C-alpha cells in the first residue's frame, strides 16, 4: 500500500453547475478531464485521498494539516449556498502525518486552525471524485511561504504515512495555473502567464518534477499562479516512485489556466532517479553561491551590516575603503530581504537621515531584518538564505494624475496634509498598473485614495542586487 496515483487539478468555481449556471460549458475540456480523474480514482478505490489546497488555512512559515473528524462547506460566497459538501477525515492518517512532521522537524502540523470549513479548492475536486466514488476518507493540507524543499518534504511525509498505515492512497494537488493569460481576463495579461502554463504543461507531460522545485519564484509570481507549491507537495508524495505522466487537458478561455494531469506508478520498485530533493538542494546552493559572488558593493554592505548585527549585536561602521558612490552622496534608500522567494522584510527612508548613503544602507538593512512589524526578527539560521536588494531613491516629484505613473519605472508616494504617507517601490512582482500601485501605497499609509487633498508623488530608483 502507499501512493496509488496522483492528480493535478484546477479549482474554478464556475465549474460547479450551481455556480456556473451554463458558463461551465466554456471549459468543457476541463470538465471532461475532471470526470476522467473521478473514474480513475473509482477504479483505484483508495482508502484515503489527500488533497493539497491553496485556499485552506495558510501561513508564511507553517503548512497546516486540517484536524478533526471532518468538515463541511458550501459555495455561498459564489452565490450558490445550495451547493454543499461534507467529507470525513482520516483521523489516524492525519495524526500520523502530524507525528511525522514533528519527528522530521518540518514546520507543519494540525495546530493554529482558524477556519475549519471546506474551501472551494478542496470542494471542487471532491465534487468530481464523489460523482464516481464515495468510499474514501480525506486528509487536507495547506500551502505556506516556505521553500520548495519544505513542501517536497511534506509530500515525502505523506508517502511515509500511507506506507506505515497500509493505506491505499491517492494524492490530489489542487491548483490553478497562471491567472494572467488574457488582457480582457479578470487579472489582465502578463507575458509570464502563457510562459508559466507552457512550462507546467511540459512538466506534467514529462514528469520532470525537479523543474517544479527550481522554478524561479519571481517568474511564478509575475504569472500570478496559485498551484506551484501544491504541485511541489505532490512531487514529494511521489518521491522515488516511477510514474507515467499524462496531461489530460489544458485550457484558459477566461484568462486563467486550468490544467489536469495524471501520474500513475509503473512499478513497485523504487527509482532513485525520481528522488529530486538532493538535486534541488545542490542546485539551490549553487544558485545562492552564484548570487552572492555577483552582489554589488551596495548589497554586500547591506548583507554585512545585518549579518554582523544578528550574530554579534553590533553595528558596523562604514570605512573609507568603500567606493565613493557609497561614502560621498546622501540619499534615501530601501533595503529589501527575500527568503525562498517571499518577502522577509523591507524598511527604508524616503529622504536621507544619515551622514552618507553607506550609513543609510547599514541602518536600513538592520531595520529590514529586525524591525519590520510584519515579520519576526531574522534568525541567524536564516542568514544564508536571504536575498538582498537595495533601492536608492531619486528626488520625489509631484504629479497630478495616474497617467504620469509607470509601475515598472516609478515608485509612488501617497500622502495627506495631516501627515499620513505611504510609499511603494517600482518594478515589484505582481504590481502591473498605476491603480494597484496607488491602492497599496495608500493602504500602507492608512489612506483612502478617494479622500480629498490626497497628494501623489513619483520617484525613480537605482536598484542594486
């Protein structure tokens, strides 16, 4: 017993007839492929179905596993309260997975549940599965902001739990592809959208799961996907298992990519070439080494400042050996930190507050790592994984309308006469329009953009990486 099959499936609410009210016919290929998934699961007759969902409880640093006897939910938020679903959980499997997570020191488990109700990314696969088969109990796991390795390791633990308990198990990875396939779609268009879908479809056809782990997080964010980490857990659940890979369907008529794929074990013998974690870690280590080798002096200074402070509690004093471009000018700057592709801290100054730019960078690097109110302070163990960028700000200039903004070129400052002010840097993943830019900057300053006397300023930056 163990993982008998795995499937990657999307979760468009309109695919549910009570929600779609006829519109679901526009994704008939997806419906047909979903029905095929249901038939295949029925033929397997699994004891347990594990579903990974992007829309259940989600934390930055913890993969949540739903506890309890079961859960229920409906599509009320999509205007169809009559579409209701209820599932029973495999409590023994959930307990074993929780135990394995602790034993393996994974940041995952059944704690911190905020909402026990079923989410739509779980209910949609349940809808199609139970149209054909009602003999299984379920396990529901969430995603997180943790690394690809952490998601893969959770999948490995799922495989181990199935084998230890003697469960015949099917894994279902719920996740849409890009949400930016069409300019007239609900999320607009980005060139990375079709590129992402093409890449994922090729992975689904070839079964080359290493590419799921090594995919650039910025690229995935620009594509506005929601399934990548779900697929990474699936890859871990299939660790070492030889599989046949099938792309059953792909379409995106409404501007969102929907892919359905099947992965069927072809042998009981373990295939070490299908163990992708070590290869990923080697590639990741090399990538981080390469990045640090090519950091410019601005980023090197930010890294040295934060690392020294976290390790020793002391602040470095910039010296005359630094380039003149750091020691002579004064300017505001922002230092941004990312870990595993996710923001880990960002603090800066709009105008200079220190004797020179070098001191500004040193101070803001420490603040980004230890004083950003959105995050806990960076730990010493995290330092090797941090990716830094330093944005040196040009002088702000007032503007009269959004037409004078370009999110790729200009940052924006939104302010009010009573002193509230919010800033957003330019060229950020997922920020494609001036409207989005101003909305986020205003929110950061506690400002309603529709207030009277709201003032807008734009500025350019020189970004160092």
